């Protein structure tokens, strides 16, 4: 597989799939441009070589053409960051897009309109009646697959080379993230810098971790992380369970959890995970105490108790002093760390200390030579809140893509370029 560093884009037009799905306020101002900045090295490399990037992305979840999801709202900011006056096509396919792509000169850039304005991008029929027969659904699905192939082929026709730098959508077999790659040979399709870094970071911890390897898995529900946990139990030395999901484990073990979040239909599953961890020699760590509140609010009354002795009317919203020490002790001796999911309701100041302590422990371990990967929206928000993003080894931009990669799944956007 060719790498972007070894490719000379001089005189070439490059179709670059980026992830510019950034948050906008009511006046269409970008409130967080992290994803745009993350793609700049790839775009600047193409321009510096004397190539012409054709920038393609989605924004939001439109059900057709919707002005609030138009990429024209971010065009000026992208131009300012890139240092060139990026041109704009009012559609991502069709005569205007084709003409503007054809007219691009070396060192010029073009942004196409939102890919998801077309159902063909995602490859899912729109407007199909819910009560449609299986035959009708099957026919619509087959027709859409053919249209998706034609859509991807038209996108590919604009360029000489394909660059995928959108890790956040790499788990989707969409027209611009996977199908399009079929129209380029192995020497003319590649990862952008960001996607390559994401793949390298995840594979570093999943394939060749320095030990001890510790995974910190938090969040609300066991059910949303079960595939990750199952895959990690064959790889990690320590598994720290935090957040709301911890109380499903505590209740499964016979503990009293008051009004804490719990998935009662996953109690047996929790016990199976505990048993598998023991069988595999994995040190499973759940905080022995909890900071509890009498309401899900920053205005709640707060006290500390054993995590398995939470009184009725109260709920666990963070780990407390013992849990902080237990988690920190494991993290600080680790050589590889994966963090996905906060250990408390860090959005509330009263219940943010546990996640702040975990962040500090990861930073300390990283400074001592550990490789630390932080991923998932809430975990990333944590390291940003506590000014630690530049103090860990890698912060992933991928949400669902990262989770599926850690689960051991093959990502279509990755496979389309390197074959596996």
C-alpha cells in the first residue's frame, strides 16, 4: 500500500474524503473546528506538492437538501485555515461539480457540497413505506446499491487519486468512504495522515501493547460496550470498569445500588464477564466506594458510601477517594492505556473529580513512558476539559469507528484501501 508521504501530487487532482462534520451554532458559526484542523496536514501536503485537493465531506444527518447542513457555512473557515481561497460546488455530483473539478489548477482547492444530500452516499433508500413488502424492500435495496456504485464512480471521475482521511466514517461502507476506492488502483489510493495515525494508534495497542496493558471502560451501559469488553478480555492485563455501567456489575454481585443506573437484563452478562476475566487472569477493577447524589443534578446533595451499599433514593454519580486510589494505582504502573468512557458524570462539577483524577493518572503514566490512547466523545471531552489533550499519547477523532476497530471489526474504509 502506498503512503501519502511517498506520493507526489504534482499536477494531480486528489479526491480527499475528510470528516468536516463539525458542530455549528444557530448562526452557523463553528463551535469546535478540531476535525477541520486534523485534516489540514493532508490537504496542505497535496497543495505543497502542486496538486489540487477536491474536498468532500458530510455534515449532519440530512434527509435531502437542507440549507442548515450545507458545507458553504464552513467554507470561509476552511479557506482561512488552509491559506487558499477554496472554491465551492453547489452539488457533489453533476455538471457544475464536474466542470469545477476539471478546471482546477495546481495549488487550487475545491469543496463539494454535502455528500449526504444524496441518498446514494449512504446507500439506503429514502421514502420507503414502513409497511412495504419484503419484495419491495429487497428491490429498493438492490436498486440503491446500483445507484450507489454509479454515484461513487462519478465522484471518482473528478480525480486522479483517492485519499481517505475520514476515520470518523471509516466504519461505514458509504459511496465516498469505501465504494469509490474500487475505481483507483493500489498506487492511486491511500490513507491521509489522520487516518494513518488513527489506524497506527489502535493497532499499536491491540496488536503489540507494552505491558501491563490497562483498559478503562466507562459510560452508561454495559450493552453499548459489550463487544469491546469481550475483545479486550483476551488482550488486557487490567480492565477498569467505571461510569454508570459499574452498577450493573455491582448489583449482579449482590450489592445494593439504590437508584443508580442499572441494566437489570444484563446482570447475568455482567457475571459472565467477571468469570471470563478471572479465567483469563485479567485484573477486573471496580471502585469500592462511590460519590452519591439524591438527584441527577449538580445541585444534588452529596455524600460518600461503599459502592455496594447505596441507600434507596440515592444514586452513584462518581467514584470517591478509595476508587480514585484504586484506579490510579493500576493506571500509574501501566505501559499501555486505553480510555473509553468517563468514570463519573464529569459534566457536573460535583461529580467530575473521579474523571479528573483518572486523567491525571494517565498523564503521569504517559510522562513515565506509557502509550495512552483516549477515544470516544466523552473521554475526549474529559481530556480537553482538564487541559490534558497534549499530555496523552493520542486522542482519537473517531467515535463509532474507533469502537468498532477496538471490537476487532474490519472497517470498510480501511479495507477498501489496504485490502484488510
